[in-house]
C-alpha cells in the first residue's frame, strides 16, 4: 500500500522537476545577477544604484500609476459587475463573453489602436475639430498611460467581481431590505463585504500587470514616463546591463510580495480568489 | 434606475470596443494610414494572404500554442493527480505555492528570470546560441502549468474517492481505474485547462519577447516589431479575421450549450463528448498536418537579422528581395541536383545596441547581420563576426573602390564586411508647421542643429531613442568631437540633452515614420534614407543636412555592412545571400525602396535608378561629396573626409559606460512630469486608510456592544413566526452571515 501511494505521488515528479528547473532556478538567477557585478563578484552596488532619486521616482511613479489604474478599474467595474448579476442567466453569459472578447485580440495591437485614437492628429481629435472645437492634447500624457492600463486590464476586474457577486445569495439582499436597509445600504453593508474576495482578486489581477507593464507606457506615454517595466526592459534589450535589470526585477518582486501580503490580510480566504 | 443601468453598461462596452471598431474600420482603408479613412477597399486582406512573414508567424504561433498546451496539460494533469494524493500538508502546500509563482509574478520578471537561466546555461555550454524555439516552448509550458493544475485539481477533489477504490475492488488495475473511472470525471477540467493554456500561449508577448531566439517569430513578436515602425493595415485585417472567427465560435458554442441544458442530461453528456472529442481530433489533425508539412521537403533556412524597413519587401507591388532570393537559390540548388525549399527567416531590430544585446544574450544562430560601422568594430573586437572569403562573393567587385575598405574594416586582405548602404543623419521637418524664418534659413543652407533646441517647437520635436545617436546630435550641435570626448564633453552633451527633454514629444526609433507622416511631430533628426522614404509618403515634409557657421556639414555619416556572425549555422547560404544582395537587380530594388546611398557601382550608374530618384538623387549623393579636398596632406574625397571625421568609432569601455549611465540618467529624469498624479494618489490613499480605520473602529464598537456583554442576544427563529418560508430562510441566512462576519 505504501509503495503504491508513493508511486501515485511520483506521478507529480515531472512537474516538481520542471518547477525546480524552470521556476525556482530562474528566480535564483535573478537574485544572483542582482547581487553580482559584471565579473560575477558579490556586490550591493546594483541595489545601491536604485536608491538614486531618479530611480526612486520611477518606482514611486509606477506604484502611483498602477494604484490609480486599479482604483479606476474598480470604480468602473464594480457597478457593471453588479448590474450584470441582475440580468437573466442567458444575458449574463453573453455579457461575460463580450467582456472577455477583446482580450482575444493581441494587446499590442489594441494599444496601438488607442494611439491612433488619441493622437493630436488622431481620430478623436479629428472628430473634435470637425465639430469646430479646439483639439485636446491626450497622447504622451500620464492620463493616456493610465487609460491604457485601465483599458487593458478592466476585464480582469469585472470577471472576478461578477463571479463572486453572482454567488451572493439573493435572499440575503431581500432580507436586508426587509429589515429596513435602503437600496444604497444593501450595497454597502451586504453586497460589498460579501464581494470582498472578488475585489481582492480583481485588484491583484489589475495591479500586478499594471505596475510591471512596459509596452503601454512606451506607446501611449511616448517614452516620457519611464516605468519600472520600461527600465527593466531597456537593461535587457538595449543597455545590456543584466545586473541592474535583475536588481530592479528583484525589488519589483518584493514590492509585489508586500502588496499581496497586505491585501491577503484583508481577504480572509487565501485560495487565490477566482481564476478566470 | 434601469435606464441609467443600461446606459452605464453601454458606455463601458463602448469603451471596451472602441479600439476594436477602429481596427476593423481601418482594415478596410484604402490607404495605409491608421488615422484617416480614405475609402473602402479589401486591399489589405489581399496583402495579408501574400505576406508570407505574417502567415509564417501565425503558423509558428499556432504550433507553439498547441505544443505547449499539450505538454503542459499532460504534465499538469499528472501533477494534479500526484499532488492530490499527497498527505503531508507542508509538502503539498509548498508544491502548490511554487506552482503558483508564475501566476503571481509579473510577466516581465518571469520572462527575464528564464532568459537569465538560458543565457547562463548557454554560457556554461560554451557560448553557443541558447535561445530558440526550445526556450520559448519551455517558457510557455512553465507559465501554462499553474493554470492547468488549478483547473484540474478541483475535479480530483470533487471526485468521489470511493469510485476508484470500487474500481480497484472490482479488479481494475490502477492504470485501468485511472483511464476508465477517474479520467472521464476530470475530463472537463483537463479540457478547460488545455483551452486556457492554448489561449494564454497564443496571446503571450512579454515572456516570448525575452526568451525568443533567432529564426523563430511568433505573431505577437511580429506585431511588436511592427508597432515599432508602423502597423500596416494587413495586421488590422488579420486581427479583424481573428476577432470575427472567435465571435462566431463563441456564439455557436453558447447556442449549443444552451440547447444542451434543455434536453435530457444523458443526451447532453453525449453531445459534450462528441464536441470534446472533435476538439481533440481537430487539434491532433492540425498538429499532424504541421508536422507533415514541415517534414515534407528538406528546408534550407537563412536567418537574416536586419534593421527595420531596410529591404525591399514586396509591399505594394515592389520587388520582394527575400522571395526572389528563395526562388533564385532554389533554382541554383536544383541545378546542382538538390531539391530543397529555401526559406529566408527575416527578423528586424531597432538599433545597434539592440542587436548587440541580442547577440550577447545567446540568441545567436543568425546567418547574416547588418550592423553599423562602430558596432562592427565592437563585434570584431569581441570576436562575434567571422572573416569573409571574398572568392565566395564574386559580386563584391560591384562595390565601388572607395567603399571596399572603409575605416572599420581597413585591411584588404582580411575582410569582415561588405558594405550594404551608407548615409548621413539629417533633419526632417514639416513645412506646414515650421516658422517662415526657419524655412528660409533651411533654404539658404544656414540651418543647423540648434533648430532641435528651439523653444517654439516644444512638444513637436522627436529625438533618437538610442544613446549614441542622441548624444551625437548634442555633440555635433556643441561642436564636440564624438569620438574623443572628455568627461567634461560628455557632461556638456548630457546637459544639452537635458535642456531639450522638456521640448521633446517622444524618444523614437522607427516610430518616427508614423509620427512625421501623420503630422503628429514637426522636427526630428534621423537617417537620410528613412527621411526620404517619409517624404515620399507625405509631400509636406522636407529634409536637410545640418551645417555649422562655416557652412560645413557637421553631422554623422554612417555605413551599414553585411557580416556573418561567428556562430552562423549556414555559412555557405549566407555567402550566397550576400552575393545576391549585391546583384544588380536586388541591389537596385533595395536602393530604390529604402532611399539610402548605395556603394554599388551597378546601382549608382544605372540611368533608370537616377531617373527614378529624380531630385532625391542629389540629396542622397550630394555632388559636394565627390569634391576632392586635402586633409593631413592627402587628397581624398569629401565623403572620405566625412567618414574620417564624423563617423562614430567604437568607444573605450569607460566611455561606453559613461555614455550608458548618462543615457540612463536622461531617460529616467522626468522634469516634465507634474505632481498632480501624486496628489490624487495620496488623497485616495488617505481616504482608503480612513475608511479601513473607520470600519475597524466600528467593528470594535459593534463587538463591544453585542458580544462582550454577557447577555448575548439569543435569537430563536421559528418557522411559525413567519408567513412564508422564504422569509424564514432569509432571516436565518442573514443571521448566519452576520455570525460569519463577526468571526472574521
């Protein structure tokens, strides 16, 4: 019996080996490169370099952009996820499908399409000037970058929110209003606490890609707002400075770990919430 | 209420679909603009099906997605089975948390961590090219695994444990019991894991971007290199097709599953079974076809790594250099009795530094690269390119005498390069947007670099997005020698660029095409050939070479040359390709397409070519360049003098480090950035913290009031108290919910 159960567990061995080779070992190399110089000697210089004001500002800026994008996503997604639960099951299914459908198109091309919309001589401004108003400068601003993040990651907020909300027992809502809650209070006191798991998982799914993106800021920010992702990408693809890039990734990983820890403190359940 | 609800929903969906509408609309545009609609046409759909590179990329993407999905599904299902059987909580927990790492980590970190592993292993194995199809496949399987495991695991958990036991009791072997009893139950989980893995892999850009090597391009990577320049609407056409087919697929599957529910469950099961097995069958057939197709004929692949838009590529009925080479070489090999397919694998980079980083990262395996002068010196010094055997390139004789042994490759007996083109950096401007005074200056030949520092054009200036060229512009403007700059010179150039930063709209490489042609930007320094290409697309653009006060050209002159890397896989074919590029037809077609100066005598003396260029001929081959001047007591042509004086030379390690750190400093400096965003962030954060604190206090008070006081309100709910069972259930649920909340 013991032998058999061992054999059964051994079925997981390829995966465990794979994980050691291609998940743990690569992370070890990030740490290794982060704390060595070009000749492979141990050093703290790479990390120390990040303490410069300009790098600190990049970190702060990325945090801020990602935070704002997440908040905006939450504000937009919450009502729509709630409204979606009110529809008939069939409509709900179609709505969810419609929310996910844009994700099937490559995000690079969708972002590029936003560029065509936002440029000074772009589609929106052409429409505005055709109506006779002054064109609005939108591209290459921080707003455009945040818009790109919100656009690309909004579905990752809507879906988990919706799936949690649709599981809320509708009798609870009825009970709350029977017991004298106003419509608004039902939402704040019943729906909101019960949808916390969805909020947490949505926030994670928007915040993590937002803080590490490098394409959106390059295209919609015109390279004027370097984010962490841009800086890391540059070290690997152009500047050929793996050590600095690795140390930056290391710090990014720590930032994300901290934010996850903070969030999971409020999530209660630790099951990773909902996977789309 | 319902109305506002609907309006709100509609608004969000408009937001989600706006760029997609744009994309669909412009896929039918008759011009190649992505911002002005000039008429309906199906031209881009036709282009798409003749664009072999895009179709190849699509095929590669599908192969990669299918393979990685299948591998990760097999490993993942096994893993889910094994993990489920694990009894030790800690072992199980740690395996699960390691599994989830690729899901939790930002994609860029996963990408670079794998790249570092591969590069390190490559170095350990002796510096051989380590990135390639295998590495992307490994990377894709790695990030697919957690999704597969997490969708299969619950099925194992839900499964009745006594079922396999019963099967065993009834005489099944464990393997039989797995396939006959357990597998059918977990099949839905496996299928959804497979589909998820497939989609994730299909759409992945970031991780592929860092782990991909030469000779293999996926669709997202191709789109990325396209968006660096300009996305041709055939990519829009492809996206439209993908979008429409997925829409149809989803609608059909929705309809089918809706019908299923109405019918008997047995029948439903049957249908799902059929659907599932047909999905499997389709996937299997596709894989089979792909394998057969790739195994059919022996294929000779030539991997070419070139600058973006640097070859006549057959777009809009031009000469397709790579296709013509394939045809030519196939015939030649056939004459030698070898019946093979020749395929040019053509990928592009945006700057010399990108090329260097790519080669250094072990993504070797390129057969031809086309770097510039100073980078050639560096590659030579690093031993990354090999000496050429000129007897294998008979067309080398077509190269003009003065371009055979340029400064970066002086020794006639030891050739490493064959010059492809040369050119001068000039300034491109939009006539409609420039002040008349400045226009006049340009016409009189008095305009210089200072135009790029003119406050009038704030937000309309583009600057190079590569260190060497950007610092070059500042150094030429300041009259600094670009090759012998002192520390002070570097600092001055840096300050000059810092001064320019608030005026700069963005730092670009090939993105300049779109921005100048659409009128989005007014002024930029760029390579002459590209500038003339842009002018050909938009007549309101003009171009000049900057001069100093003495009326001398002070600007960079560069040469790009074909080289064969040390670790090239197909050296013979590489020679063949270089020779082909120098042949009259190909050389002329390329020169006409890219508007760079050709060092090829059969091109520059060709009457048709001179006619074709018209006025541009004098701009490209400035008559002044042929003037003889005396420098250091030697009589040389003006162009040779320019090469000796203004071309970039490879820098010393210290200067390069200096340049890189200053460039990094410039890029991360953000003087133009307002503080508004920070303030908003801070306000929201304060509100959020306030809210959490308030909730906490409220909960504490609540708890003190109700739970800490001895008499806990004991609510007994009896069915008799209520008129309806629904109400009874509701109140009961409410009570349970509050209790649960309190527990938290």
